[in-house]
């Protein structure tokens, strides 16, 4: 028997009202938790995917589209760039390394990315099984692709033209890929793509040349017909940032896009939506606070005899005040705890949906220190809502109340 | 046991109670009689330390109530004074057991489950320890209210109109309950009433006259 027992007993006695208040607060807290978890994870994932890439060069078009299609494997590419121009750029003295990307096909929605071994090295991806590709039409699977397709080394598959399921429908039946390796999970974009050599993409799309000896595709295909989708560029020195993009944009048919700039721009665009949702969640929390206030105030009126009797039993006014504040805090505490749990569950549900759509991976099973602040915020709302009822409890006129009762 | 001197209480400048002097010995049983509006409840509230009189002194168990700070007065009331209210006012959301434990807790005394069960057994309601007030009959609820008032072994037991609106048999029961429980813990008993039926049962009477 203590104040907590009394508070809990009162909350139980008004179960419907208590449930309503807890749910109202939980909704607001859940929304904010969901936003916190998804935005922070998205931001972290996107930063991890773009780390170490100073510039992306693709065909003329939207720089944002170039970044989305080449780094995150989300959007469709802007077009193709010529292999010869790419070679020239790789020799530029402002460029330290260039990783080529050739995108054209997918396998069951997982993109087939033609590149070289530097790409694997860039993301620190290690082999879980088998080996890296050594010849055209050999493929290495990202961890998630392997998990979902249940393919291992030795499996063969046929790519479909286009960037996603249902797009194109044209199957490259003449050129089957053979799986030679599977990568360990990296927590990056590599997990959800199929990796192969750039020449595989050329081989699959060089039908008009009728090249039988796929292994010698790089020699047999005329240089003018060799194309890439994008180049991931690392600068030789920081000064390159000032000159190289402009040089590319003015002197070639290619377009330079800065991952840092474009992702920042993307987040300001998403940020508007996030802010609206956050504002909405805060309104929910305020409404919950108001509801807690009304509930406690009404309860106080019903309970004024109880409070007076507690005074006759020896309770000080301060104790009654603490009782009311405690009740507010208890309601808020339940609401916040439930809200955080719901927020995590919703995030996980969203993550499952994202994974099904082969998009960025998000999980609800992670915790953030900001959630402690959220909990504190909710408790604060509960206590503030209880302030006036608590003050009224403090001022209860025992003799007057009992005389009337 | 208690002594009132030159006690005057006024509401909005209108005098509602005047007690020149009243002394009671420890363990004595007193009846405060008077018609409605004669100030019985006010007198009881002053004795309980719920209400501070406009003037005059109240001493209980050697303690001058006026000398106590509010918090100390609350504590003193919790420890030494038991009150049975006319409308009982048990906490509706707490079980009988918890109603009694609450009285111990709020008085600042240690919570003693054994004492609570002992009181409930004496009053023959130990079977209702886990029941909620709305599940009790009136007679049971009255016993619980008395149990709550005596659970801290008070020196002074106050009852405000404990028998009004009761039939003769229940009136008798209520009186017996208060009388026996006050005796059991050696408390001074003060019953304020306008009920003539229990007049005959008590020899110590303090009469308040109605005011015009």
C-alpha cells in the first residue's frame, strides 16, 4: 500500500477512460518513434552506401536520378555513356579511381549490376561462398539475393530486361548466368544486387553481332558499341571537387552528380514530409495531454470526498498533490511505453514491406537514445496535465467538503 | 484527555459555535447532543484537527493543536484520532484490506497486515478482506468504517451521526460497535448526534443549543 497502489486502483476503476488516454498518447509517441527510427536508419544507410564516392558520372539528365540509380539502385538510369569517354575520364589527373557500372537487367526484381572487382572491394564485401567472377556471365549474389532466391554457387538463371519485375518482360534466354559466389551481408546496397562483369552486360545485349565466344566479348565487340551506365569516381585530391564536375559537364556528353549534395537535397525534400508528420504527432501528444487533464480534473471532482477522507486519515495536502501528479505521470508512462513499442512494431512492419519491395532495409529491432527523450517528453506532458488537478487536490477544504457530504 | 477552552468558531463573521470549557478523561465516552445546525459537526471537526477554531484552545493528549504546523497536525490526526463519518466514505476503488492499509500508510505508521486482519476478525468481517466497498452490505461497510478508524489504535475516536437513518436494531448495533471498539483500544469516544435513542446509553452528555 502506497501512492502507486492508490493511483493504480483509481486508474483501474476508470478503465475505459484510462485506456482511451493511454491509446491517444501512444499514437502520438508511436508516430514520432516511427519517424525517428526510419529517418535515422534511412539516413545512415544512404550515407553508408555513398561513403567514399566523391562523384557519380552518368548520361545527361537529372543529377538526383543519377545518384538514385547508380548508388542506391532505386531509380532508372538516365541513359548510357560511351566506354571510350569513360576511359578518357579514368585517365584524368584529378581522378584517383573509377568504378564502372553497367545496368540493364534484373533477376526477379534484383538488379544485375555489371562492374569490376573494385566495386566489391569498395564496400568491403567478403565472400561467404565460392569465388568472384572471372569471366563474362559469371555472377556473384548479394547476401539478401542469395537468401531470397536460395541460389548458391552452381545455380544458373536468366536475366530479364529492365530494372524491375514486370518491366519489359523480355527474357535474355540465350545468355544464362551462372552463380559462382555469394557475398556475406554488408548492410549496404550490395546485399540486394547481383554482381557480374561489365562484359556480361555487353554480351547479353550484343545480339546483332552474333558473338558465339562470349569469353572474348571485350575483343570482339567494336569499341563504339561498348557502353556503360555510370562511373563511381574518387577524387585524387580535394581540389578536384571544384574543377572536375564542371569539366565533365562542359566537355563531354556526360553529367556529373555529387552524392553528398544530392542526398542532402533529397533529405530536405523528404524532410518537409517528415516535419509535417512530426507536427501532426506533436498535436496528437498535446491532445492526449489535454485529454489526461480533463480526465484527471473530472476524476478530481468525483473524488473530492475521497481526498477529504484521506486528509482525515492523516494525509498531508502535499501527499494528495503528489498522488495526482503521480497519476498523470503513470498514465503518460503507460502511454509512452506502449507508443514506443507500437512505433518499433510499425517500423519493423514497414521494414518487412520494404524488404519485400527490395528497397532499403529498415528494422524495428533497434533502439535510439532519442527515445529516452521521447519518454521524458511524454512524462512531462502527463505531469503538466496533472498540475491543475494536483493544485486543486492540494487546496481541498476537508471540513467544508465533509460537512456537505 | 482533551480540553477545550474559550472555543469560538465563526463563519464569515457569524458565530456558529461557542464552548466555554469542556474536558474529557482518557477512555471516557461522551455524547454531543444538539439539534441540526447547532455546530456538532463543526465541534467534531475542530476536535479532529480538520478545522482550526477562530479562537480558543484545543488540547488533545497534552498537545496544543494550535502549536502544530499543518503537516504535523495531519500526522498527529493520522496517528491519534480515528474518525467515523456519517456516510462512511470508504475508498471505492480499494479493497477492504487496502482501505485499512491506506489508513496506516497515510498516518505515517508502518503497514501492518497482521494488525489489519486482527481488527477485521474482531469486527467479524475478515471474510470480506478482498471485497470492494460496493460489494458490502451497509452493516458490513459500517464495520469496515469503524475498523478503519480504530486500526491505528487511536487515543480519540470520533463519530459523526453514526446512527441517523438507521432502524432501531441497526442503531443499537452501531452504538455497540463504537462502544466496544473504543473500549478495546482504550480510546476516548465522542459521538455527535441528534438521535435521542442512544441518549439513554451514555451518561456523559455535552449539549449544544441551537442558535436562532
